[in-house]
C-alpha cells in the first residue's frame, strides 16, 4: 500500500536524529523564550538524603521518619540511599534504555504514538503535536505493575530490555510501597493505609533520553512541571534534574551514584489534603554527554481515584481537593495546553 503523504510519522524528528547531524546550533523550534530558559542562577542549599537502611532499625526509624517528614513538607523531594535495589539492577536497566534509544529509527517507529492513552509509546519533546516549542528529549513510556499484564508490549529490541526493565520495575514498585508506609507514618496515618490499593497501583515507566545539545542554555529537556502521581522515583546516569523550592528558586539535584530521587506528585498533594505539596521540577541538558533518566510514576490503579485521607480533614484543614486518578490526568493532558493550565489546579476545590 502506498504511504499517505499525511502520515504523522513524516514530521517526526527525534532529538537523537538531530544530534547525528552534529549541528553547531539548535533548530529554531527548540529555542525557548528568554523567561523559560535555564538562566544558571542556582541555589546551593543542602538537599535531603535519606538512608533507608535505618528504617528497619527500631532505634533509628523515628529519626528517619522525621527526616522524611521535613523533606516532604519543605520541598516535596529527597534522595534515598541504601534503598535495597542492587547497583547492578540499576546499571543494567540504564544500559538497556541506552541501547533502545541507539537503535536505528525504523526499529523504534512502530512504537511512535501521540495518543497519551496508549499503554506504550515512543515520542519526542513533551507533546510533540501540540508543543509550541520543542524540548530536547526523546522518551519511551510504558506501564509496568504488574509486569505480567504489560511485558508483552515492551520493546523486543534490545533483546535484554524485557528482563532488565522487569527486574528494575519490580524492585522499584516494592521500594515505593516501603516509601509510602514511611510517608504515611510521617503524617501519623496508619502505615498500612491503602496498602492493597498501593500494591496493585499503576506504575508508568518514563524512560527519558536527553542527547548532548549544542546550545544547552537556550533549551530544556523538560519544562517546569509537577508529576501527576503520588510518588515518582527517578534513576539517572548524570546530573540535569532541577527542583524549585517554595521561594521559586531552582536547585540542581546532585548526582549521587546508586541513589534514587523521590519526588512528590499531585496525587500525594490530594491524598494529604495539601499537607505535602507536589514539587515543580525540570530537566536541563548539557553539551557534553547524553543523559538518561528512568522515572517510575506511581498512583492508584487506572480505574481508581485518589482522595484526601479522612484523618487529614478537620476544622483546621478543610477539605481542599477533589478526587482524581490516572485516567483523569490522561484526559487532562490529551485536552488542554499543559503549559498554561495545571492539573493540580483542576483538583483544588478553591484554587
Ligand atoms: C519526568 C521527569 C526528570 C528527569 O519524566 O517526569 O521529570 O530528570 N524527568 O528526567
Ligand atoms: Ni517529572
């Protein structure tokens, strides 16, 4: 059959393809308006690093819970070390992801999809069809928990992908359950609150590839945003992630070998009735090396809704959020311009 000239694939150019051209400048569509560019003024306060090995220790658990509480309240962000996921599992999944993005275009194009409801999709930028400016990023997104439901859809090339991604997603899902218990404890909720729903929750893997960029000061890999879920757990191979504090100052998240980054998302803000807020973050790019990150986004299952915990609603803390779920978020991003309206604002009762 003859290929239609209006095929959506015709206009697709991955960031990886652009770097092969070895241009000295970025194309015009990647140049952000000056107010959105990463201006390089960064605050260098100490960002929380939580050692999870102490969580099982009766003498130290309380102290760790307090560290978690402070980090969640002040920033909505912390890094975890000694989290139980072996370095080899993390290294392997980053290798598999690197190999995926290095495949020739034709090996990836069958996964190309602009439809945010698809359980697996490869694409570039943020929302390639709608973006007014483009972001210097290629990505593969797919569902993971439980892996038996989704693994058949995952890339069959590189051949190691399913095994290595499977090992990592299973481990990170378990870690998420442990972190949610600690976070609930920090809110004086029962650590087992929603336990089953969390164990059966949705897990969206976002595999990001940010190739080296000739003009990193003019563009971004991802614009400022919050993640929709309760928790995002991010594995990265280089520095590049930045978070915004409550004073709207940007902080570079230091790269720590073996650590994982934990970000609170919009559904956590809903669940805690605003006690903990989601954290605004962005991804910068650099001119020297390609950066990979693998974000595991956790919320309740696709058909379920997150609502404020009844124990966190009282006279001093009136009900401030509506219920929301992954399907609401997907409907939201397939509709409006997510750079202009925020998903969390749709969930606030009195924004
Ligand atoms: C994301 C994200 C940050 C990064 O995928 O939502 O924020 O460092 N990624 O890649
Ligand atoms: Ni994010």
